[in-house]
């Protein structure tokens, strides 16, 4: 095997659309010969995956797996919901989640280099085989988060939304599991951008105040009020912002007389212990992925070009 340069790897990546490590291996196996490396990738089925990689993968599944005190929230995207609901995809997602739990990779690229749990070869090789040989769609391991501690999870609608919650408690994991799941369901339903008001950046609040003051300046009834009165009104509106955008300050969906924090505190008191929600991560399938919209006539036209 010959040593290859970063420039050569980049060139092969650009021409094939295949990932960095696979391009490196292909070049090393063929002593830096670009044409042979491309042929090598095609023979391995990677060219099929590369050809598909330009297509938007905005469907798929979000999965949550908790094993003891370790858990993972994982999103794997496909092009169609039909593919996402196949046993092949579901099994792959489960194996990838277990790999993350067992090996604790730094990121998706590191994950692809690891031996896949419950299978043969690496995660990246399993992905390539699944995309190129079985599903024949672009498949993307998009993101994951791994947590350790007392955890609870919730998956909505078969994998459209997933939430992982971490609790700090002196109670057993079994005792607080239902409470954690309720918090996860709240996050899934209302998608608060922040856990608590301490997480809201100061510049966000200042911007909100500017907008509120500008709105009052345009309102004849408000414009003539004393500055200190307007400032007090703004503080009240900021409080409302917190109650709408911070998970722990939202009205609890199962009992809107309580905030989420109030619900957690009340349940902790009943159980004779303490419970603190310290982290909540929410994935919504395909969020932020630009899905190309084409009508049927355009699709046929593109196919016959």
C-alpha cells in the first residue's frame, strides 16, 4: 500500500462523492492510481451510494435506546418513509445505537470506522451495503447524542420525534422513569428551545425587549405612558417569553395549573426525594434538511434527459 496525499483524497471525494476514509482506503489499495481507485469504489458498491448521495434524505427514523445508565438519541435519514419502515433500516438503526452506547464515538465519522454491534464489518461498510445493495436509497447517519446517568426517553409517532432526558436524583431510575417520560413528552409536543431561563442568551432577551418597546411606541395607547410603566410592562412580557420558550416554565400539558418544574417538584415530594431535570435533547426527523420538491412531470423530464 502506498502513502497518499490529502489532495489526492480530496480529489477522489469530489469526483465520486464517497466519504474520506473510503477514498483513502481505495487510493492506498491502488497505489494512488485515481482511475483504479474509482473502479475499486464501484466494485465495492460505493459508487452506487455516491450516485445517490445528492438526493435529499429527509425521511427516516429517530430512535432512543437506554441501556442501564447509558442512552443514545439517534437520527438516520432515508429518502422515503417506505424505506424507513423496513426491517433492514430498523435493524441497522438499532445496531448503530448499540454501537454508540458500547464504543462512545466522538462523532459520526468516528462512528463509521467502528465495528458495528450485532453485525460484521464497520458501521460505514454496513451503511454502504444497506444503501447500495438492499434499500437502494441515499441513507445518512445524521446525528446522535450519548448520555450517561438517570435517563428517560420518548419516541413519538414511530420515530418522527425523539427526546432523551437526563435527571439528577437521589431516587432510583425506576421510581423516576415515568416523570422523565412526561418531561420528554412535553418537549416532543411543545419543542421549547431552552430548558430553563438561565440558558436563554442575554442578547435574545435584549432583542425581545427592543421589539416590545418598538411595538409600544407604535401603539397610541402605550406611547404616552411613562417610561417606567412601559418598562414594567416589558418585564411582564419577558416573563411570558420565558413561560413559552423554557421547558421547565411551560404549563404542564397534563395539568396546566402546574408548570413542568412544579410537576417535577410535586412528584419528587410524593416520592420523598429530589429530582432535577439537567438536560433534554430533542430530535425531529428531517428538521433543517432541505427537501427538494418536484412535480411528477418534472421528475419524468429529469429522468429522460
